[in-house]
C-alpha cells in the first residue's frame, strides 16, 4: 500500500516528520518497505502560456518552435522562481517542443534554463533544429507526476502565469510503502493508516469514514486544494435508511443473496461533463499511490478507494437495462469483464446483474457492457459490502485479483458504504459538474455487531505485564471499540447496554481505576475491524499499541526434557561418521521428472515406481517426488563433474515418497473446534504417501586421492559396500551382505544388504546403462539404505555386551582353501567360523586368486585364523584341531578343499 | 648341559678354560668392534653377549658340571670375561647410538611439508550443522524435538492452524499440492504442522522444536528456492506469556549471533498466533551504526528480520484439544537458509541444493 504523505497529513494534522511516522508505524506492526521523497528536487519550472508556434519539419517527425510567455505583462509574477534566466525580464521564450497536444493560449509547465527536473536533470538553453531553445515544455512524467508521456502537461486556463509549478502542484511529497498483513483490511486506505498514525502520536483523529461525522467537506478550490473525499455533503442527504425504506431510492436494486452482499448502496449522478479533466493535484496523488489518471469518474472512484478504503463501481446508467440484481450466477452465464476477458461464470460467483444478465463480478471487476466511457453523462454508483470468502473464491477461480477484491477479501468496513458513496458523489459534483441524483438506495442486511467478552486481566495473562484498566480501555478506544457493558466476577451486569453503547474511551474516566481485573468487558469491535472477534484479538491491539518493547523478558520454567531421541541422536552420528570418512553431505531438491524411474532402469513392478505427483509443479520436468535418493545424487554428481570435480564421495539423507499400495485412502478432514479422534488422525496419515528416511552415497573417480605418493585408488564396488558397513557400525549394527540384483546396480556387482533377515538396501557398482543416461564415469558406485529401518533396529538393540579380554598368547593358523568360484566368501567365512568354534578370535581373508594352479571353476581363498582361549595358553594340538574343524565344515558345506 | 652329580665330560667343561674364555672374549670384542650400526650390533648381541647360543652364555651353564673345588675359580674367570664383553658391548652401543643420533637420523630427513593426501575430505551440509546447533540450544533448555512428514495433509498444514480453506493468508503460501487434486495432500509450507502433531501426540505441557524441510511454489534463483528449511518452536503450558517468548528468543538469538545484540519484537500477523510478532535482531555486523555502513548483512537497516512468532492462537489450541482458557503458549518459526546466509555469508540460496562439493567442504564436520 502506497501512502501519499501529504494526503495522510490532511487526515491527521500535526503529524511529525515522515521518518518518525514510518518508525511509529513499524512499532505498531506495519512493515514499512520504503519511504521515498518525490518531487523535492524539481525547481525552476514555471507556468507559461503558448502565445504562438510554427511547425518545424525534421527527418523523423514534425516539432514545434513555440513562443511561450512565462511572466505576465513583462513582469515576473510573485509566484515565479528567482531563477536568474527569468530575472533578465525576458517574458517570452522560444522553445522547441516535440509534442502536438496543445494550442495557442494553453497554459503549460516550462522548465527554464537552470531548472532541475526529477533525478537531478538540469535544463540548459541549447541549439536544436535551427533554433536556440530556451528551456523545455514538460510532460507529466518529466515532472515526476506519473507515467503520462503522450504529450505535454496542459494546465487549467486559470493557472496563474509565471507561478512556480513545483509549489503549485505540490510536487514535493513523500510516499510510504507499507506491507499490509491480511488481517488488516482497514489499513489498505489512508483512513486506516491515519487512525494508526494519530494513535501513535496521541493526536486527535476525525475519522472521515464515520457516519454522521461532519468530516471535511470539500472546498470548491480546484488546483490549490484538492480536498478529501468529503464524508457527507449537504446535498447528498446522508445515508439512506435500512433496506432502502428510509428515504427515496436512487436506483432500483434487488439483493437476492443477502449473505453474499449484506450492504448495497446505490447513488445516481447526472450531468457529468465528459470533457472535465481531473485536477493535476488529484492526478498526482493517484499517480504517487500507483494509479493512472483515466477520467474524472474513474479517478473519483479510485480516490475514494484509496482514501477511505471503499471499492466503488460506476455503471453507465444509459447502458443499464432494468433494476440491478445481486445474485449468484446461473450455470453457463458469461461475462466480459473490463480487462476484455470473456469469463464463464460459476454458480458460486456472486454477480451484479440487470435484465441483460450479469454486468459485473461482485467485488472483483465490472463488466464491459455497462462500462463508463468518454461520453457517459449519467452514472449509477455502487458502494457495497460483499462477503470476503465469496469474493476471494471468485477472484481465485477467475485468477483475477483487483484493488477491489484485495480489499473485500481482507474486509471492508460495511458501515462505510453510504459515506463513501456520498464522498464520491460530492467529488463528481465538484470535479465533473455533475448533479447528485435524489435519494439513496441502501439495502442494509448487516448482521448485528458481535460482542467480545474480554476479561480485564486477559492482556496481562498473555503478555506477562500488568495493563491497568484505564490503559485497556484507552487502547480499545484508540482502535475504535465501544463498550456494551461490563460484568463483575459475580456475573452482575453493570453500566452499559447494547442500546446505550459507549465509546470505550468515554468509559475511561468513568471507571477511574475502580474496575477490578476480574471484571469482564463486553467489547464491540468497530465496523472496520472484522478481525477482532475474540479476546486474543483485542489483547493484540492493547499490547501492540502499548508497545511490544514494554513486554518484560522472562523464561518459562520447563520440566526436565528427555533430550534427543535415540533415533535423532543416531542420525547425527551417521552424518558425522560419513563426513569423517570423507563424504560430503548434499541436500538436493526432491523433484524428479516423470521418466526418473526409467532413467534408473527400474523394473515395471519395482516399488520405487509408486511415484507421487505434484499437482501444480514448478516445472513439468520436475513434477514428481523422488522415490530414491539416487536420482538427486546422480544429478548432483553430474553438476560436479561438469564443473571439473572428478573425484566424488557424496551422501544425502532425506525422505523419499512412495504412494501406498492402492493409492491414497479418501479422508474427511476433522473439525477444528475440538481434538480429532485417534481414528481421524490415523485416517489423515493413511491418506499420505509413505515417507521413509533414506540414506545414500555415491562415489566416482578416485576413492583415495592421487598425489606425490602415488596415483590414488579408483573407486570400486567395495567402497559402496564399505559405506554401508560404516553406517551400520556407527549405529552398532552388523549388516548381512549377499549377492543382489536390482537396478540401477550392475547385476554382477550388487550387494543386497540385510539386517535381521530384512532387506534394507543395496550397494555396489552402478549399471553401465545408468552411466550413459547421465554422463557419469564408468565404475561409479552407490549405496542406498532405508535409514529408518536401521534406526528402528538400533533403537531396540540392547546395550553392547563387553568382551572378555584374554591375556594369554594367541595361536595363528593360516589355511588356503580351493572353493568353487560361485560360492560367496560370506558363506566360506560363516562355515569357518562355525567350524572353529569359540576359540576363533578373528578371521582374516588375506589372499584371493583364480588361475591354473587352482584349477578351473575354483578359486583360492587364504584365511588367517587367530585362535585364543581366555583361560589358558592353547597348545599346538588344540589350535590345529580348531583349524581342522573349521576346514572340515567348509569342506562339508561348500565343497572346499585344503590346498597344499 | 651337565647336571650336578653327573660324570664330568671334559670336552664340555673346557669352555671354561682360561684360554677358551679368552678366545670367546676376543671373538666377541672383534664382532662388537666390527658392528657397523645398531642393527648389526643387535645381531652381535645375540651371538656373543646375551643370546642362548653365545659362547659365554653356554659356558656359564657348564659351571655346575665342574668339580666343586674348581667352580669358584672358573666362576670368577667367567664373570671377568663376561664383564669385559659387556663393557665392550655397551661402549660400542653408546658409540653407535650417538652416531645414529648425530648423522643417520639427519640423513633420513624427509620434507614433512609434503601433503599427506591419504584421505578424502568430507563435510556435513551447513544446514545440518546449523540445525543441530540451534536445536541443541533448545534441548539444553529442556525442549524435545518434534517431527512430521513433508507431504502433509491440508488439515495439519492449514486448517488446524486456523487457516480455513478461504483464508486470505493461504494465498501467501504458494502451496505445492500433491495429486490427486482434492485429496488434501500437499508439501508442507512450513514446519508449523508439527505444532499440531506434537500437541496431539504428547501430554501437556509441551515444549518442542522441529527442524525440517518445507516447500513453496517458487522457481529457484539466487534468493528463492522451492525447498527450504525451517526451525519451529512451540511451548504450551499454564502461564506462558509473551514475556517468556521474548526471553526465549533473546537466548536463542544470542546462541546464533553471539552476546550483546539487542532484539526487538514488531507486531505482525500469522493466522496461527494471536498476538503475533516478528523478531528482529540488531545487525551483528554494523550494529546499526551508520559509521559501519554500508552494511552487506542488513542493507543498512540496522536490524535483521529473524523469525515470526506469537502466542498460539486459541483456535489452534482448540483444534489440538488444548483448553485455551487454562493453557497458553508461544510458537515461532524461522528460515534456516536465511540464518545460514547471514551467518556464513552465503550469496546464493541455490548453493544449498546444488551439491557442489566446493561449497560443502569448508564447513567440515562441525561448522
């Protein structure tokens, strides 16, 4: 919201400098995104009169050589600048001008030599098109008055010749850019910010939006005094009665849907002068507030919108067919809106209709068929209040956010409708020579104001400091609240009734500290604050206006916590272990393309094909959620390789997303006014995909770095398996490794990893097809584990049982076995362990080879057995017996034979 | 070896003859003198001084085989011989040790500035380290860590947090919805649903923090990312006030940016808190002093917007089955990327998700 400070100051006289206002607003909860000074750097621009011109042909276009009188009768008027160039008495200047939108006798803004335009742009006399041009005739944009650069700025004929344009048009101003939170619809107006500013500096505030307030009746001045949207002008007759029954109707209106539209005020003006121009000061204000000046009627509705916060709509009365009806759209109805889009309406859309059908989307945008035009002379003004949710839905449905819809969604003051309509009528009378039509149509179906029961001690309960009753009441009054009464702790009602509502401020004196903290106030929020419905809402206002900086600093007294859960602690351990082992953690985006499972070569029935799709993805080629961490790791590896990093060891932990078998279970969202039942919570969770936490690593290039000592070591499948063991060991677990076959791994170099008989992941070399897909080097390896599964086992594991340390010497025995090549080493070691029995302390595989010496289909496995007893020194015979028993089991189970 | 009482074998006891002993001493001395280095001397030691097969060691074993009357003399001779050899050995040992210390070790000198380059370097992600660090601050105060899914149900993400389907604040969330449309599934837009999950799953009072990934429909660029990390905090107990919130956040800001920086609460708006606030912390770089500006960290504002917070809205408490008349609570939520960018001077938010090892490595295992 752009707030023009000169406008704000008219609402609240006596405000301090703008920087102080900005700081006060920040303290009151308004995020100031900028404070910009405008026009202060314009000088030396005066009002001139075109007394003649002649066309000058140039290569591209025709320009004009103009004679411009800049001082009346050869004298310099009082309003002229002290610019030296005018001091020589040259009353008429020759100036080249590229615009054609003026005639002899027009008054224009002339930047004389020595003048400065916005941005420090200095004007000098210079030779151009064969003439010495002594200055420049300015467009609105060149003066910083907005975007209009279609021609020069033509001023009203009454503008005093020689006057300083900067002061005449009040060019010097400041604009405050404030971000308005969605709960504060009232602040989307000068009126709303004015109340906050007045409160911040304890200044009186005559709210121009209040019914019956004499307001600031506009003065007839045209340029010098733009005035305000007047509250209620004498000729408007004030707001009409409820339901349109209290006075003469302005225009027939039928509200069929009083829930969607609880207030509809219509006013008529006739005799609008289509040629009337918006005064520069108004055009300037609108421009500074971010709106273009279009025509007087449009500008007037925008001025009221910005000033009071009431969206208005102007219908061309000549184009209306019969009475105005507010209703929901019928199925299949269409409407061409002002942005020239033909919209098919939804039966939930609230529309304004006449006999021809819908003519506007209520509270969102008008329709083309009744749009006011350059020839419009009679206008029906709509000043209404529409249901926020209805407007929000329609705006969202049609992807059509407007100044009006933005305000209605956040809440417009329903009491404001007749005031705003009167203000607009007043301005049209003043600026466009219009005549206010008789009567006011006011269909008022507003619900009764609700009363909030506020215990006097509530602010203290939530904020942690005392707020004396007078403070509470004063702050409530600042917000605009009234009191319907107050009740003592005993429940007896005292003071005010709803019939005799009192400004909370008026009560301040009457209570005079006698109200005790146990009392409950019956507070009625002002009509412009639909967000104040509960005690907590009022507490925020009290605490905010007193200042959050007055809240003390304390700490809650917590019960003893249990620290991290075992799983949370172990996740950290795993991350540290991997980082310590030389892996770099990455956190990739979880979005993958539709063909991600294909790129990994996953089988048709692979559970990782149970993908979940984002309904409104950021990009179509990233519309799915990952079912494996490998997709992201491979992509990250690709980025590193593309940037020259060849040796990679990456790891990632994160959630993967898999649709449950059978898809999501339909679920009805529980109510929010009570705790959901356990069944309801279970049903909500069952509607979500499975989201286990996985851990994956990827290694490419060298596992040990190359350097002066050697060429390093290329990664191989065993690095990936080792990474899995590293993770398991960090958690105190032992993985079982078996040959596996799963994409995207090399079918001959894939280890299936199990824990307690449950498959928990794979490790090994990636399939060559996968390398080809994403440009990874050959022999890239990877590992992925279901970390949650590991953590579940680790959490349940008993504490480590400490080993008994033998102090006796070991007996080492080596055996070389010939084993059929298809027998996994894991089976051989298992057999040796089983055979050697309790005396085996450790088993080391120290040599593996195949070749002629071993024989076809066989390989040689050489193991070192370290044998030890914890109660004696083993004899040679005992050690040999254990060794022989180990070999015997291997021979028996696996056909292994002892090599000579 | 001859045992006492056995018949003396003259050939075995001749090793104790004076001549034999002298020969053994001479041989030992020659070998000791000839040992070129400590390794050679160690071999000589075994062969001539102390080894089981050294002649003098063997000769000693035969003492008992001598007739009683000869033993004393032989013993004296043998001791003298051994002492002589031992002295020669120790002298040579000292000599060779000295030589090693003065010459050999110097000749073995290496350039210890050669990079060892035996290991790969690894690192944790800065957001992981930062998250742990911040979580630990709260765990030390007695908080526990709450968790929740990233694909979340609308009820947890919005409805129970006082954002009904048409709530205007929803439009600010740029939500990524998950198919099928209308199923209520979405990628959580904040960690606040963990507030609801924690309140539903835990007995009161509840003090939890919840770090985690969150999602918005934002294309990735230098300052935006569709995925970002948040840290949520929630305290629900009897008598919790905004003063408690202020104190807690001041402690937290100190842990993040160091002591001595002031904080300020600004009124703000969140549907799930009332009253609501934003916490600014004084810029740690310029401390708001114009003399130290222009300031890259705070863009000369003097303050850094750190997080959103407030008193848990009574509707939120009600939806989680907590009586708002008896209990009150505060909640806060902050973006970790922003904190990390400020703390570490990260320039592009994209760096957090690109996975470039050059970005990650400097952070090490603990930042």
